[in-house]
């Protein structure tokens, strides 16, 4: 499968305020990812959900800025055997994302880098929203990454 590229300008324009940044997301080699889902359909849904989440985060940027994200690897929280439900434990099956990014204002690069995202304490029992939100842990990783790299409180964006 070739790289999957999703442009967020259309969705951002339809769902965001006038002053909102945009995102361009590329999934480098989805077939080589550690764990993005058990079936092709699930893999596509998961990648689409991650792309839409990054687009929502980018809407928090100034209107003239574009966040380009290359997703280099995905390892979803939990473990899945075949078509069985995903089992979420702690420590041994943490969510991991590997991203390369560039923040642009026009053609000027404002920031760029490559990050390995993970969270060891992801399965805390007090986190009740986990069971109600698809890809909750991965979206939380992206929220924390975005806040650390680009600032802002993004706690509500997972839903």
C-alpha cells in the first residue's frame, strides 16, 4: 500500500472558526505499522480517526499556519488477537506513535522535528472516558504532544 495522504483544509474550513490553522497528514507506510488494527476496515477507520484528530488540533493554530504531520508508526494501546476485542492492560501494551512534523506559516518553517510519543500510565483506572471514546489513549497522546509543542489547553479535543 502506498502512503496515505489526507489533507485537512476542507474539513477545517467546514468545522472551524474563520481563524484556524490547517493540517496535512501523511501515513508513511501503514502496512508496516506495529499495530493499527485487526482488519483492513479497522485500520482505515483508525487512521482516519487519527487524521481527523490532528486536524482538530491544528484548528487551534493561527489561520496562516499549516501543521504537516508524517505518521511514521502506530502501536495502539492494548493487544488484539485476530478479530477478538482489544484488551487494555498497563505497561506491556502502551500506546505509541512516531511522528515527524513541520509547522509552517506560508513557506516559512516555524518548527519541525520528530517525536516518539508514549505514555506508561495510560491505563489508570480513574480515567473513565476511556471506555466511551474510540482511540482515547492515542488521541490523548496527540493532545499532550500538541500542547507541549505548540501550546494551549487541548483537553476537550478527544471527543
